C-alpha cells in the first residue's frame, strides 16, 4: 500500500480536558501524579509520564481523529457500546471468521443488522476504546461523561472481526481479505493481536 497524504479536519473550538468519568484514570493519556476518579483510591504516578496527547488535542494542532477511519482487526467490537456507538461505521463492520464450505473462500459477513461482528472476547472492544472512545459525551444520570476518552476520540471505527471464540485459526488468507475489503475507506489499520508460528 502506498502512503497517501490526507488532509484531516481539525477542531474549530478551544479544547477542554475530557469530562469522561474515567479519564482521570487514563494516566497513559494525562498523568498528573494522582490518577484517581470518583472514589477509586489514588494511584500515585509521576506527573508528565504519559504520551503527551494533550499537546496534539490543543492548539495549534487541534487533532482529534476527525476525518480518519481506523480499521480495528481484532475479536470484533461491541456494536452497541455507549462509548463507541457514535464512532462506529456500521457499513464497515465485517466478520471475516466464516469460511465458505470446502472452497476455503473467506466470507465477509456484513454485520449492519445481524450483530455478527460483536465482540464475545472483549479484546477488540477494549482496543477500539483506546483508539476512538467518544470524549465529552456527558451523561445527565451519571453526572459525568461516559467511560473513557479515546486517543483519537473523533475517529471513525471499522469493526473488522478476524478471530473469535469458535472461529478458525487466524491465517494469511483471512488477513489478506480483511486488509483489502475496505482499502478505499480505511486510513489506518490497527493490529493488536499476535500469531503463534507452528
């Protein structure tokens, strides 16, 4: 795949620290030395030992993932997760774990209505949240923002399920099909899985 330059949208307003309920515990994004939230015992840390994402979220960059689609190749994503649902691209949800009969053809089960690419293992949902959980989605009942904030909290997420509880072993054919299926729509592929060589 050739590298392609893409102009991304920037935030048009001043950035504020996310109001998400558990953002204070996301020390990897912002570490003030006291990473605690709502009754959780304080975890002492070293201020500034984080990935400095705030410097990208703030002026002059104002980058939040807006205009970028990330393909999450993993165990699926919980399609109705309240912290992810607005950033998921249902048309780019696909379950690659089905093989057609004896032909060995990898099928892409479109999952807009079937929920086929839902995550029964939890790993893909966690990874999707780290990448693109919605930030500043305040919940009146909680009197706080929902969950956490993703690093690229305005990015769109493509749910590309490549393994699951009862799926066939992950192989090159599945990966090849997954990478090529939405190549015109996905800007970045995230691969947070490992393979065991036999």
